[in-house]
C-alpha cells in the first residue's frame, strides 16, 4: 500500500495519537475518510467526462496510459522481449573483425561535401 510497511503505519498511528489526541482522532479519521472519498469521486467523474468527450472510439482509454513513462513502455518497448531470434549478442570486437581494413599508408576516403 503506497510502499509503506507495517512499521511505518504503526509510527504514523502513534504520531497521529500524539498530535491530535485520543479524543479528536476519530473525528479526524472520519474527516480524512470523507476527503478521500470525495477525491476518488472527483477523479472518477473526471475520467468519465474525458471518456464521454472523446467519444466511443476511446471508450477503452486508460488514464494511466497517458503517463509518458507507461506510454513508452507499452508502445515502444513492448516487443523487445518477444524477439524470435535467439542469437547471442556479438561483442564490439566481433564487429571490428568484419570491417575491411585499409592497406598501410592509404588514407581513408574523404568527402568534403558531406561535412
């Protein structure tokens, strides 16, 4: 739950009891619960409004897909793990062996228009 472990929850509960006192803590918990419920309702309403405004072709829109990180992960990196070729990755030395070498004393070709 939000990356919070049981020890952290106990510490938060103790701090809440110390700060708000045992008399005001239940009222504060009710208020926090109402606030959380209203925020969730506002988020759900915003998502539904977005789906309604975009039309039926975007009915399966997931708002989490609008996050740039998840977009890249889903659309660009999706097929990288499913490669069919099981060839081992060659090292840079293997690639250097396949490049033809110039004879000693010969200069590399130079194109002044390409720079």
